[in-house]
């Protein structure tokens, strides 16, 4: 890419030529800003209006630098990293590094991505794998498994040596514990060579509590009249704040060639129009020949944000929550909204997408909007993910919480339904290793996080006793992180190897039978057969219908006028024939492809 084609960022350091780099910082609370490049004399930056300071220096890729901002509470200046730093040396508090983003020679420059309906997501945490170098070794395995898209938990620079990534403070920088920016590009390049898309989870709703200097010199970045669970809300009413995050998303898609972004907890962003602006800006900028997918996490269930020109899909927490209730019987916390009429809620989810479509929650407030007009691929379904496992006090996976045959039935529904499935690392071999919440905060904050996390669970039955709360793992303890590393060796031995083969087989069926018929598919509805048992149908893009019958209960469920079709898979031997004959066995699921009456081609 030549210099004329380079996107001109509003923030950060941009290499303009040999020994020539431009710098820009938005510091509306500062009276003066100096640029300090190691080996050079300090340079006074020019204030060009709207709180923006710019300057340039005779330096190139790899130069270390800081800004010194002069604010009321630090008249002699406060040394800060660049909030738009591409990389850090010595952690989030250390000097920033000048990075020329166009140094990587892409080996698969003609990669255009894959259509959304081909997507099978696999969420992983780079730190627990050992960083980008170690994660490279997973790529052939994931491609062979049947995954088509890797979703990385956030990589933005955070304080300390370990973190989930949602405490990031420098959204443009790849955390150095994972590797250099070049290592991330090589990872993505190699993934593309294997036909794998790569997605990134980005956090635009808050900054972490440690190492965020923005309030000191850019107070206008935050609101003083609105709080979030993480502190003052980011002020998306301000154009410069919007630009900061829009350009961040563009950077990941342009410079790193990510195939998609997952936007964390956008319900915490009060300015809904920012989300529209974000999607429109990204769509208008990205080469239309590329497949780029934008996915929301949004408790508001705002169906109007999903569609052509906007966001591709949303994580369907409703799907997970009702399945979790039916599999485990748990009803505490947010699961309480799914504990009553759970089977009816599951049928609505399979048939219409969201469960809450304007309905009132237990607190009496309406949530969501109608979603039945959306295609099933507008919803990302999952049985486990970082939130739903790691936000449990003990980090248990479903393999420790659910009856195995019922879990197998739910896994069939996950991997063969027309919703886009997501697996969480280790789920494919039924890992029993916990995934816990871990951090590496400094002393006072570490204690506050430990005690705050334990207090969160005080209302739960299992943790009302102080001794039981004290047993909740300390997020800052290194053993909490170490015990969250995936037990890769377990996948080679029974029973894990058998479960891995089961998942691999279901994904092979998905790619052979579901994916070719998926683009343009629509839900035909779902019905309750009995408590814990449902049947759902979808019209595929040809003359066939996909039918999935699932019974998560301990007793058979009667079926009438069920019909027959070409049997795709059953989790219990004889389940398909029994279902066609009038009785869906307990704790099992089966799937069929069926055509119209009188068509014998698909009959078993």
C-alpha cells in the first residue's frame, strides 16, 4: 500500500516516511502537551483546536515515546502512554511504540473471507493458550474440526500480565504478553491460509479500572451524569469520542484484516445512534468484495440494529439462558427470567429468535423487540462462552452441571440448527477444566476485586455462608489463571475423545447438509411436545425442511403426525424411528431433512 492509500487517523502515531512520524492526541483538559521520543529532545505539540494536539518527530518504526500532558493537578506535566498506541514496551504504563502497520507482507492477500452462513465460531483466550505463538499450533486442529471462524477474546493492552481482556485501557494496542502486532497479523494470515476467518471481541463501553489516564487529561471523554457497572459512562455524544472508537474498529479490519468484530455489551452505550453510525461507517469504508461480519452483544434485544448495511447478527443470550435452565435446573440470578414456562420459552426462541421481544422481565421492565422477521442466522447460539462459564463463582462447565445425554441432545441442537453456533475452547472435547475470572491488579485494587467478586455471590444459596464465599478463587492469584488453561491432553483420552468425535461428526453434517441450504432459510415455528421437549422446523433454501426434535427431560414425550424424512443424526440409538412412531425418548435429540408430502426422495 502506498502512502496515498493510507488511512489518515485522527489519533496516535503514524509513520509518514523514513524518519518521519506524525503524532496526534486529544487532550481537552490539558493546557499544553509535549512529545517525548527516546533519544530526542522534547517537542512541544501544536494545539489545532477542539482539544487536539499534533506534532511530528524524526523517528520511525520501533521508536519509544510518551506524551507529557500539563493539567491542573500536574502543572509540571504527567507522562502518559498514547491512548491510541499500537504497541507498548513494559506494559500499559510503559512507553508506547511507533508501529508501521504496513510492514507485514501478507501471504494470503487475496483472502476475501467467507459468507456469514458458513460460520461456526470458536471462542478462545490467547493468554490461556500461551500467547499468539502457541495459538498458531491450534489452527490446523480447528480447521480439521470443522470450525470456520476463530473469535479472540479482547487483545487490547491491559495492566499486569494476565486478564480476560475486558479491563483493557489502550484499545489500539495488542497486549505484549500475547505478542507483537506482527505476530497477530501472522496468526491471522496463517488462519486465512487454512480457510479460517478470525474475529475479535472489542470493548467500547468502558475502560479498565487500572492504568486508564484519560480522565486526567480528557475529562470530556466521560459523562458526569451517568454511571455504568464499571464507572462513569463514556460520552458518545461527543464527535471525537465516536471517532476514537470508529477508527479503532477500522484499524482492526484494515490493518489486521480481521473478518469480523464482536461488540461487547453495547447495551451499556446509551447513545443508540452511535451504533448506527459505527455500522454505517464500517460498511462504507470496507472493500465491498470482502465478507466482514459485525456481531453485537446486546441485552436490549434490539432487532432493528440487525440487517443489511448494519450489524450481521447478535449473540442470543436468550437461547443460552433457557437451555441452561432446562439442562441444570438453576434459577438464581438472571436465570430467574427463564425459569417459568421454560419449555414454551425454548420453543419461542427456536421459532422466532429472541425470547424477550418487549415482554416484561421479573423486575417488570420490558425488554427486547419482535424478531420473527429475522433469518435464523441473525442469532449466534451457544451453550457455553467466557461469560457463562467464567462468571460462575467456580467457573464450572456444563460437563460438571448437566446430565451427559441431555447435554448431547442440546449440542445437536446447537450444531445442526440454522442459528450460527459458537463453541467455547475445550467444549468440543467436553473439558472439565474450569474457566475462572482472572486478573493481575495492583495491591489495593486486587483486594477490592477479590472481595467484590465474593460479595457478588452472597445472595446465591451455595455462597450464603462466609466460608463458602471465601473458597471462591481469588482472581489475582496466579493459580486461578493457571487452572483455567485448557487441558489439551485430555482430548486424546476417553471419554473426551469420544465427545470430540461426536462434535466433529455433527460439524461435518452441518457443512454437508445444513450450510448449502442455509442462506435464505427461515423458521417455520416450534411447538412444545411436553415439559422439556420441543420440535422445531425451518424451511431451507431448497424444497426441504429441517426438523429437530429434542427432549431434555427424564421421560418420553408423545409425538403425533410427526412425519418422516431423511434422518441426519440421533443422539440415542432408535430415537428417530421412535419419534416418527409417536414417542420421543428421554434425554435425546434427532434431526431430519424432509420434503413436501408425497416426495419419497428424502424418506428414510
